[in-house]
C-alpha cells in the first residue's frame, strides 16, 4: 500500500535508510555535457555515474590492452609499481594508464582497491539479503537481485555496474586463441 508521511521524522529507521540508499547526491565536480550524455547511458543512476576514477581507469586500461593477456588477475605484479600507481591516484594526480603500464600491475591495483575499500560494495546492510537470494527459486532470484541492486547507494550501484560490465567483457574473450595482431595466445584468462 501507499505510505503517507508528514515529515522525515515520521519514518522508522528502515524506511529512512531506504530513503538514504535511494537518494542521489550532487556530483563532486561538474562534467562536460558530452561526458554526461555518454555516462547517462551506462548508468543505473539517472543523473550521472559515480564510479571511482581508479576503478574506471583500470577497467578501461584492461579492456583496451589486456583482453588477450593470459592470467590477467593471476600472474604476479610489481608491488613497488602498484604502490606507486596507488599513491599517484591517492594524491589526485591525473593518472593516464597506457601501454607502458603492465596489465598485471593495473589488475593488481584494481583488486587491491576493491579489497581495501572501508565499506563493501554490496554494503553490510544488504549483505544478508544478497546471500539469502540463493534460497529463492531461480526465476525469483533475478528480480530480487535487481531490487537489491537498486537499493545500493548510487556510487556502489554504478561501481558494481562498471565492474560487472568489465568482467563480462573479460569473460567474453576467455576462449580467444589469437590476439588483436593475429598472434596465438593460450585460451583461459
């Protein structure tokens, strides 16, 4: 049924948390109209995408240079170079990832960033509901997961969307036997 409230103080804790999760915050920095138009199409958030720069940069770099690399996330990286990259991002430097940067260093940086986040991407409050979707019938699982994703804060929702989009692209190239230059590679990233 419909909910009638005269003020925000009439909401109970769960309802106000739900409101907070659905609330959109203002962008930290203005984007050009062109960027906004492009970002809007990719986002579940109707206003703009809230994806950490590090996550988006790493995903773009790996999509551009690493799809035919065997063991993107398994092969070791240089701890020193990963730490240096992370410090540059942390200082707010406009880091440009290009062919010079090792695929494995960039992949390690992405993993490290996600592992070290102070709050989980799927949030502590929604962790149990996400896990409990495993108990549902397969046809109910998808619709329930979609609802839970809409309850995530915009930044979490957009970051999850970007990450899943990237992982789907990587999975789509898992059986590749040749790289973009026609050289043979071993399948199975």
